[in-house]
C-alpha cells in the first residue's frame, strides 16, 4: 500500500476556525479501508498553557489516549521523548523536525491551552516531520468544563486530516444497562463521561434505537406488563407512538429521520412494519409464518436485511424493496442473527453461532466474503457500525457479565468500553 498521496486538506468545524497560518498540501494519507495498513507513529508532547495549571497535561494525555484508541496510530509516550523536544515551542520555526524524525516520529501534534474571557481556548497544530509541512491548524473554544469534548474534537480532526474521514471520539453511545429484571436505556459520551438515563421505569426495557438527527428514541418496554413498542420525542420529552397490539415488538431501526422499521411476532405469524412517526402512517413490509425479526434498511433504502427461519433455522436474508425478491445471505452454521448495514452500504455485520460461542461476523451485501471477526468462544451480540463505517460496536459476555466492546471493521484493535457498573448491552452509536 502506498503511504503517501498528495491531497489538499481544508479544515473547518463548528467549534473551531482555521487561524493565522496556511495549511500546506498534506503528504500523509492513510488508506484505512485497504486490506492492511501501517500505523502512523505520532508524538503529542505536553501542551503549553497559560492560566490553566495542570489542564494542558491532562489534555495532551487524553489526546494520546484518543489517538491510540482509534487504531490508526502508535502514540509515543512522553517519557521516551527528549526533554529538548518536550520544551520546544509550537510554531513551525521552533520545532526541530530532524530530531523528531530521528526517533521514529512521523507526525507531531503541538497544542497551547489558555483561558480568555472565561473561555478555554485550545490551539492545535499537526506537522509532518518529513518536511515540516503543517497539516492542521485550528482553534477550539468552549467552557473550561468541556475540555474533554474539545480534545475529542481535535482528535477527530486529526483523523480527518490523516484518513480523509472524521473520527468517532466526539460520538455518543446508546445502550441498555442494568440487571436481569431491571434494564434501562442510557446514553453516554464515547469516553464514558456524560452518562444520561433515558428511561426510569424500573422494569425491562430493550431494543433501543435513535433516529437520524436524534429527535426520536424507540424501544420496547414491559412497563405496562407486556412488550410494547414506544417512540418518544427527546426534544419534548413526550411519547409520540405506542404499539400495544399482541406479541413481541423488537428490532427497531430507522429508514429516515421520522420513519422506523420494526418486527412483531404474535402467535404463528411475524410481521415487519414501517411506521412514520410524523405522518402516523403504518405499513406492512413483510408477513409470514415463523420468525421475522431484526430488520435493517440499506443506506439507500433499496434493500432490507432481516432474520427468518423459513429454511428451518434462523438465517440472514435480504429483500429487494422494489421487486420483493428475497435472497438468503448467511450460510455459517445453523444460527445467524442480528444483521446490520454499514452506513457505507458495503458491508453487513451479523452474529453467527459457531463452535464454542456466538461470534461477530461480516459479509458483503450479496452474502459473499463472510468473515469471522471474534473468535473467543463467548456470547457476542448486537453488532452495529459506527457512522463512518470504520468501527463495529457490540456487546460481549465475559465472566458472566455483559459489557460493550468496539473493534475496527476488519476485527483489529478490539477494546472494551465502560459506562456504568451494570451489565451493558445492545449498544449503538447515536446518529
């Protein structure tokens, strides 16, 4: 794979503006969707600071952690960087790129934090040590208490600069937390901060999903004694739709900002519905005897994937929404479930029961190139792609307790996320 490709990077963002410097034509471009890639070694010396005491050190430490978690960088610990390099300034003329390059650092990120008029300001610079070119120059502003969010935005912008797509460190996660008979819906920042309890029914609530834009939250709850489907308007804190018909309602996903897809099983029959929350329009997409569950629409809306037992055991199928043609996709073992599309439309992730456990897998939209990404012999479930399609978030049972894990789309860089002290299941990135 060629490491260098010449592209022009223009960096603009909601919390920052390009300032006081011309960003040069970038040399480093990491093809993260290739069959393999070489991680880039980056140095993040302690940020400089004015009137912020220990905050610059905490900010640079967090940035190192974010970049390491991304899976695309090798972060050089400051303990191994010469004091001379740690003490140098942040502007190009103050940096000895030869010395950085001599210790194997390919990129270096410099930062300066200060308080002005009650606001925290972070100035971040990213340089290529090969020729000293400036790849990123950006100023971020916000309340001092939001310093973590500011650092996450810098990390995401570094990912954008190097890979061509923004990172996920500023993302929020939706999940179910609780015990066996008490499960509630939570949201949290990707780094485990900013936890918010979205339901408080002191009952079993499952299968959450958030509409694009984050206005509507759908979930199934037993708060009225039976598994009813609810959709709440998160802006108004009101319930906008409840399906109280007989049977289990599960597997919600979203067609667009107001229309969801879900399955219902009652008696011998299962049905997949669409429901537009704003139009109050409910339609049947598919109905048959047996299992129909876990519907998920392709990004272009032309195809739907779902789980059915029409051949005897649960398998993943696709349906052409135009012609109605149905095709079996999964052939691993005799139990496959929980399919979900990548936002790019190029991959499907699903769960397959293999020897020893339930494993997270991927395949092409036509069912080819099926790959096993986990192989730990435990229960892995509920895989979902990140908004950029580069990561898969999922739940995994370890030591009798469910936790949330994340990995790259190819199965590399597996990490555990921690939000609460409870079991944590059914995670999704909030759109």
